[in-house]
C-alpha cells in the first residue's frame, strides 16, 4: 500500500500548532487525552517512517524513492528525536562498510594506511551524492553529518590501534599520518565550510 506522506505534512503541522496553543491548559482532561492520542499517532508515524527507510535501503523494492523523499518532510514536523534516530541509523548504516574494511585486525587499519581511510570517505560521499542525496532535504546536511561521524569513528579506532601497537610506531610514520590527516581536515573544512 502506497504511503501518502506528502498529504500528512500540513495537517500534522496544523495539529501541532493547535496543541501548542493549548499547552497552558494541562488541567483539562479532554485536552490531555487528545494530546496523548496525537502523541501515539506521532510515535507510530515515526516508527513507520523508520521502517520504510530500512526497507528502502535494504533494497527490498517495497518503498518507492518518492515516498522516502516525502517522508523526510513529515520527519521535520515530528519531534526532533525522530529525525535524530533516523539520521543516526542512516549514518551508521553508511559507515558499516568502512568499519569492516578498516577493522582493527585488518592491515588497512594501521596508521601507515591512513590515506586509504580518507580516500574511502571521499569515494563514498561522491557515490552518495550522485545516487541518494536527492532523497533528503539539503538542510539535513547528510554528507557533512556522515563526514563528522566518520571522523569521530576514525579518531576512536586509531586511538585504540595506536595504544595497542605503540611499539611499532616511529617518527616518520607518525609525521606521515599527521600530514595526511591535516590535508584531509583542510579538504573537509573547504568542502563543508567553503573557506580556504
């Protein structure tokens, strides 16, 4: 059954605005009951949208791309936690391949291969922007959020690897990794902040 997310946006916004106006009347039972019913519907809607996203990105073909794009508008109207949960799930899914390729027990995880990590992100972001970025509102800044999460994960993983293999480090290797990381940081800064 086709989802009609686009048709939900304006009525949902209107309902939320009306409920906001009645926020000061918390002692009226009927309003509290209505607020609770709306919250149940919002929670169900958020869960349904997350399921649709998971089905779509699992390539099950049961959810059309247009539905995903329209669902984003509904997510913007729902509570911020729905959007945050969706973004966290999506970005973690995007980085699954990276975490397998550069797992601590892989040779590619070592500091000497740090440039491969950065090349992976550049390639991944290009592929995402060509094939999937149009599904999401630009204001969600998914490429930037993915790059940020990539950096957090990379820092955590490299810290663990450096601690575990401390005796294999030398100054030349460390300087190489620092230079490549600095260049990558400049690239990200220019890409997402537009500054030189």
